[in-house]
């Protein structure tokens, strides 16, 4: 637990207070525990801030794992499905990013055999996809690369019917002088209040 608190304490680059962006096919009334998939990341200016993004991605993923492990009941997390350990992890990640593009446009899509194979490893009804979108910059004072702001997107995905149930995007706010732990939890709590209303 102390390690979990420490990791969150040293991270101060993720900040967003969630606002509803769009609701898709939210007719499901009995949404149970989720299978949480490895988050995907969309980096702006990826080459220029590659080192900073790599660090951010590593620790943010670890922080989410810790949070969902410690507070699994609160966030309705039944299990995590680690597709990034598979041989086709890059292809699966690309397809999950595609699911978010479809969600934004409120379009229908056909799931690929590769993603279907990953989904088949769980017996849960609902999956939780998360996209984390950091924006890098250079500090005016130190001239070092920083994460200036971050937004997240979440999709509840029906793993049986292969369709989007709910999509929500957070508002990207500046990350300066704001604790990672506090804002990540505040962000998720807001989103989960929306989920409970489905």
C-alpha cells in the first residue's frame, strides 16, 4: 500500500476533470464488473517528447493497475486482460484506438478476428477500454520536457454483442502543480457516477 501511495505521489503529470462528451447506445441497465484492458496512449509530438512520454506511459499504467487493484470493488473491476504481452499487441492496440475513433463518430464497426480472440479470453459481459492522451511541452523555467496536460477517454464495451455501450471523454486541463493521485481519482469518480446512471 505504501508503494502504491509513493508511486502516485511522484507522478504529477496527469490531470483532468471528466465531462461527458457523448453517450452511445446506453440502453444497458445491468452493467456489472468490468474486464479492464491495457490502456492505449495517443501522444502529441511523440518524437520530440518520446523519453518523457515513455516514462509517463510506464508509470500511468502502473498507477491504474494499483488503483484498480486496491479499489477494485469501488471501480467494479473484475479482472485485467493484458493483451500487450501477446505477439500481436501492436495490432490489438491499433484496433482499440480505432474503436475510439468509431465512438467519437457514433459509427458502427465490425470487430476483427484478432480483437475477438483477445475478448474471448474473458467470460465477463462488459469490458473497459481507456485511451490516455497526454500533450508534451517544454518548461519555460527549466527547459525540460514536461506533460502539460492530459485527457482520457473511456469506453464500456459489450464483449458479447461486440458493440459500444457508453463513451465519455474528460476535459483536458493543465497538469502544473496538481497531484496525479488526486486528479486521477477525481476524474474516474466523475466518470463512474455517469456510468451508474446508465
